[in-house]
C-alpha cells in the first residue's frame, strides 16, 4: 500500500515540477507577473507532495513508548495539512493576483504562451491523474468509489486523485 501511494505522490510531484518549469519559462519570455505567481502556486503544489511523502514516511514508524499504537495517524495529519495549504496558499495567491490586476489592469499580450502552458499543464496533470486513477482502481477493488474512500486507511492516493482534474488549468 505505501509503495503504491508513494508512486502516486512522486508522479504528482513530477507533474507539478514540470508545470512550474513551464510557467516560469513562459513568465521569463512574457514578463508576466501572473505567470510567475502561477509558477509559485505550482511549486506550492510540489511542496504539498513533499508533505504527503513526509506523512507516509512518518506513519510507517513502529510503535514506541510515547505512541503505543504506532504513528499511523500521521498520514491523516499531513494530508489535512496539504488540504489546508492548497486552500490557504492557493486562495491567497489567487486573491493577491486578482487584486493586482484590478488595481493595474493590462491588456492581454501574446496569448500563445498561455495556450502553450495550458496544453503542457494538461499533459502533465493527465499523466499524474492516470497514475493516481490506476492506483485507486487497484485499491478499491469491487467497492464503490465512496465505499473505497470511506474504508481507506491511506488518504494519499485519493487526495492526489481528487485534487487533479479541476486544477490542470492553473
């Protein structure tokens, strides 16, 4: 189970790093502050993958005197932190960028870069989504989607899975 989750998380990290590189490259060629902000947002998503890896690693620690039932709950804690970071930092960056563009509107110049970033982000996120979806399908077996999520002892795979589809356009 941990090996499968780790593979899903590494795929998400790789996708987010590739998207960040794409956005920073577009920002370098266009001088777009919005694209720099989006690149930072993708780096935050990469850091979220690191937090999930930390949770997987810490949850595998054996029981000791201080934690006689083990560290399994660490996985849930770090997944919660990832959710908070996604909403707080993502929302904060979006609000900041929105306010900047309201205060200093600028005409759209050369949208070709934006379309290129969208296309590449779609490819990278689709790869990550496919890895997570295959892992989720193996984990859920004959259970329904919701039964599998409810009974799962490992939230990392479905955290990556459910985060992916609506975020590829960032």
